[in-house]
């Protein structure tokens, strides 16, 4: 019998282990020889090999989807932050009528089901020849990246003390100058967190990337690993190796920024 | 906005605000609002890209009438509603358990945070592939565990009911952390002296939970419920990658059916009507939720 004061820590540890297990299993399986993948599984692997990763880059040219994902996510993030941050500043700091409604409208866009705008976007992108191109993904990605930036940055700007900016304005600086010289440097960490979260959303996106790319040369990482096919059977080793590679940037960001992500996640939603 | 007459200063501030917002609002109008209107307009036409000689005649609400008599659509809708209800219920329950556990955690919070954030932050495609792999084949880890404990293995992805199990597990695994972290923030906002006072009054831990924790956690619970329900109703990636809607159409959800009708069958008119129905139902769900989200939308702190 476990002593009662240890019940809660033990239950917590078990829950966390259960949540971590699928990822452990993904990494382990990606390092297991194909022939042993569906034999009796061992929790501690017997042999570790890297040939799935080799096949991934040598035979499947996996650097292509990685490059595509990096370019599309970086361009989406840059565009969304440049356009979204000023908008968030206005919504957090300036007084004007209809602010609540505008913020709610932006939030509503982020709740829009992606599928409900796929058909016109597809038709328009086809007419202007942007199917299978980077801009053909970046433009649709704005629909979720921009609301995310506005939402997160509005929360951050509200959290900054307005007294500092007011002091600068009393000293004779204009509203815009005060914002650029005082508020912007203070908001730099928030801009960085927002940019990183936006990048991850774009890196992870699937439905638009699946709809608006045709050739394997233009696929992003999630589409590529979802559509891996083998000649005779599902190439699980390579699929899971691809899944691990797709996870690497996310894991790096989560480990490095865990506190900021949690506060960003909860400040937008709970405190406001 | 205390005075009725707007001063020059106020007008200037309003002008500046609009100047800062116009690029973002204009872009959103262009890439989100306009396409939505276009989908609505397209849904009133018969437009089959495979049969271009039929043209694109205006048919009014015929596509919508067709949808309501389309067994495949009605079934997909039922699937989506049940999936949403079941996953969100499980996510709120597990999320609350996690939040309570983490709140009491003295050490290892950083580790716990990483373990929770990872499933939530990873691409949904990765979650889908991992859960499919766990349930795959005769000797995947799930079946191996069943055999090891003396139970019969099964082809999970081949059964029209059992194929839902990895989907729900995958969604619960991925989304419970979001709920847990929201609720944890809510829990940490509760004044500890309330518990102390209740303890002095002789309230046991269950009573303290029911009388203090749950009522004060209500706003956070409602926010989590709203976000999760809206998200689960739009589910696409997870099902597309895990089962492709199969076996047959046993796990097909509305977003997936609309997608297939659009980009595989190329029936743009009918698919647009299906997509509009997904939008309208999400919209009604959002209208139901947003007044309860006022805490987060209201501008004043």
C-alpha cells in the first residue's frame, strides 16, 4: 500500500509518464530496424539504427519539404508580425469606438473553419497561377497567423505599464515616437514569443498545404510525412523518422520557451 | 469615452488607430472575409469542374436541400457531433485532473510543463501518425499489451467503431494539455486564504473542492470548453491522416467530407454548400460561446 501522502505525486507521475510515452515510442521506433518494428515490442530497445533517417534524406529528399516549410513559415511570420503588431498596439493602447467589436471580429476569423474558405482560395490561386508556389501558401496562412499575432500582442501591450509612455509624451515626444522608442523595445520579448508561436502554427499547418500544393517538390513537412507511401507496405520507420524531424523545431522551442509559451497561451485566453 | 463631444485630441487618436489597423483589417478582409462570401455565392451554383460543359448555373438553395437529404453528410455530421462531445468531455476531465495535480506539485514543474506542452505544440499530423502506429497491426504496442495481459488483439483501424478509439485517444492526448494549462492558470488565481478559512470552518477537501475550486474555476472551464468545442468540431488533420475517414466512411467527419467533395470529386458548388454548413454551425457554436467569453474580449481590465 502506498502511504496516502504519496498518492497524489504518484498519480501525477503516472499521468505524465502516460502522456510522454507516445513520443518516447515514436523516437524509439524511428531508430528500430524495419524488420523488428512489428515483432514483439520491447520497452527498452534492443538495437538502435539510423538507416531510416539516412533513407529519409538520401532517398526521399526530405530536405525539400523542410526547406519549403522553413520558407513558408518564416515569410508568414514576418508578414503577420509586421502587419499585426501595429494593429494590436492600436487595439490595446488607443481609445476609439468599436474596439471590442473589432477585436471580436479578429478573434472570429481565427475561429473560421479552414475548409469554409478553401474552394474560393483554390480557384483564385489557380487563376493567378499561385497553386504550388510559396506565395500560394503564405497568403492563405495569413488567415490564421494574423489573428494569432493580433490576439497575443494585444494581450502583451495591455500588460505594459502605460505610465512610461505617458512620461515620454509629457517630455514632448509624439504618440508614434513614444510608441517606437519606448514601447517597442519593451515589447521585444513579446514580439519574439509571438513570432515563434506564429512560426510553429505555420510549420504545423496541414489542410491549406495539402489543398494548395500539387507536386512533391512543393510539399511542406506535414504533408510530406502524411503522404509517404512504400512500394509494398507502409514505411513506418521512415514515416516516424520524418515525424521526429518535424518535431525537432517544436521540441527546441518548447524546452527553451516553456514559461513564455504558457503565459502567452493563458494571458490571451483567461486574463485578457 | 466619458464626454459626448469628441475633442480634436480624441479625433486624432481615432485617426491614428485606424491608420495602424487598416493594413491588418484590410488583409483579413481580403484573405478571409471575401473568400467566405465567395464560398457562400459558389454554394448557390451547380459547379462541377469535371463537367465544364454544364457551365455554372445558379440553382438557389438546391445544394443545401441536397445536403440535408445526403445520408453521407448527415452521418458525417453525427460523427462530428459525437466526436466533439466525447473528446471535449474527456479533455475537460483529464485537464482538470492534471491541473489539480500540477497545482499541488512541489518539484518538477518544468518537466511537467514540457511533457504537457509537447503534444499540444507538435503538428497534428505527427500526433495522428504516432497514434496510428500505436494501434497498427497485430503486434503494435496496443495489441501487444492486450496479448500480454491475456486479452485478444484486434484490428483497430478495420472496425467501424474501434477505428474511433485511436482518433479520440489522439485528440485527448494532444488537447488535454491546453485545457490543463488554462485551468492551472485559473487555479493559481484563486486566493489561498479562502481555502484556509474553509479549513478553519472544518470543511473537508471534497467540500473545499466543490464549494471553492469549482465555482471560482468556472470562467476558465467555460473558456476551455468553448475553445475546445469549436476546435473539435472543425477536426480534419487528425482524421485525414489516422483513418482517412475509413473503414468505408465510418469515421468521416464534416470537414473531411467537404474536402473530399471539393478536391477529389471536384464538385465545387456542392462542396461549397457543405463548407458553408460547417461554417454556419461553427458560427452558431461561437455565438453561443462568445458571450461567455466576455471575460477575455472585454477591453478594460
